[in-house]
C-alpha cells in the first residue's frame, strides 16, 4: 500500500502553514519589533479586511468564539430576561455564549437531513420574552437567509448568527454573518480560518453595535479609565491578527478545495446510500464550505457508528463525532430542565453521525482510501 495512505489525519494544519512559513514568520516578527501586542495595527487591519470579506461594515476582534457570542449578544442589547432560541444540535460553546450573555437559552430540534435548526419547530418555542433567533451554520452550511429573515420578521426577533464553522460560506447571495443584526466567528486553529491559538470576532452593519462591542471587550471603557459598562477583557491579540492577515487571502481557495473534496466523497459514497451511509444533506449548492464532512451511519448499515469508527481508526483514518452528546443532555445543563426525548432528531443524529477527514489538500487518493475502508464493511 502507498505509504501516504497509511495514515490520514482528520485535519492537517502543518501542510497548510508550510508554504506560508516565511510570510507568517515575517508578520509575527513585525509585531515583536513594534510591540503593539494589544489592540495594535495588525488587529485594525484584520478587522477592516474581515468585515469587507464578509460584506459588512464592522468587525471587532475578541479572545474567542464563545466570547464573540456572549459579548455580541450583549452588544445587541440582549441580556437577563430575554429568551434566545438556538439549536440543541451544536457545539456546546453556542449555549455557553448565550448563558454568559445573561439571556435565557431556549433549545430547539434540528432537521434530520441537514442537521440545521428546524425553524418550524422553533416557531413553537417563541414566547413573549423571545428576542433572538440564533442559527448555527453547522458544518459550514448556512441556514437559509430568506427563511431566517421571514422567521425573524414574523416574530419580531433579531437574528444573531453563530458562524464559527462558516467563514465565507454563502447562500442565496449572502455571506454567513451578514444576514442578521450581528454574528460571531471563531478562529480556533482547526476552523476554516484559524489562528495560532484562540481568537474570535463579531461582525455587524450597525455602528452602535460595533461601538458597544469595542467598549465591552475593553473593560467596558469607551475611553481609557472611563468605565461605562461592566464589560470584560476579551481582545484578539495583535499577533493572532497578524497571522490571520496572512491567511485570509487564501481562505477562498481553501474553502473551494474543501468543497471539491466533499464532491468527491459524495460521488464515491453515493452507491452506499442503499446500504445506509447517508451524507448530511447539502442544500447550499457550492456555498457550503465543509468545515466538516459528516455522514450518517443509519440502521441499514451492517455495523453501528461506533464500530465503524473503530474500524476506520484501525485502518489509520482519523475520524470525529460532532457531537456525541446533544447540548440538552450534557450534565452541566440539567438545570435547564430538558430530558431525553425532547429533541429526537438531535438525539438520533448524535448516535449516527461520523465526521470524515476534511481539510484543504486532502487528495482524491486519500478520499478513495477512506471510502474503500467504509465499503469493506459491506463487502465482508
Ligand atoms: C468553535 C465553535 C464555537 C466557539 O468558538 P471558540 O473560539 O472555541 O470559543 C462556537 N460555536 C460553534 C458552532 C463552534 O464550532
């Protein structure tokens, strides 16, 4: 067997950064020389470029995606007593962000084919206290902007997007993060655009939201030593912004590379639909940026998801589960009052989903090897 196929990582950041090494080192060196480590020039530059890339007016860098959700909601005037509707099928940070904003999270189920928030069930969760619909553009696929806007308008809510998995994803002519009042992104290293540690950003078209964000991330101080709000310390480091300045110009190509890899997976996996392997549905056309490529291992498949995961791992293929326990069944959030059975689609998905290797530069040969390994189960 070909040696490069002996091990297929889940993501490969090393090969992504290797060709950029000189550029990255120079960018970091420049900050060391300048010494503007906090709220420096490279951060301002990145905020301007990132807002422009997403098609919005303002971007405000923060310490991580979780803070981007918490502070972003606060900057939109959301807090104690306000209800925020979000999907149960998401990374736990979405829920933590809502809780840290002071608002009350109200979880809803997802669609079983796309794994995205189900706006029809969300309708039944709306109360007189509901202020926000918070869609998560999960796995890199956007929730429909037109349906979101319709939902928000009908219920008099604002839209706050969790776009942490959807940098430059687009659907119906809108980029992720440009649909609502404001949106949160994460630059955790393995996201489609990642820095060399933790980082996040809030984007918005509203100057008052942007101004409030700048105050909130900086001890609640619009001017030095004048503290108008509680606020916190949550800023995107200048060094991280410098890294992101180098990487941003490559993002479109990296995303399209992921999209091509996903199409190869789709094609090679399609004969296995009958046998129970079903990729999570892509309704965004080419606008899906495949932060993750996720399949469902349904009951028709000869072995269950966990056994398939073991077999792939044994074959040197790194896979993941995003996410094995839905938010409402996590022990820390028992006090929210949810129980097993509340969100059946999220619960079934958590048992069936499997994320296959996905990163820019993943080769057709490697994808073939992964699909072969899955089909061997059927042919035995
Ligand atoms: C990564 C992620 C976050 C949180 O970002 P951090 O930078 O890790 O705090 C929030 N929501 C989703 C959907 C994510 O994938």
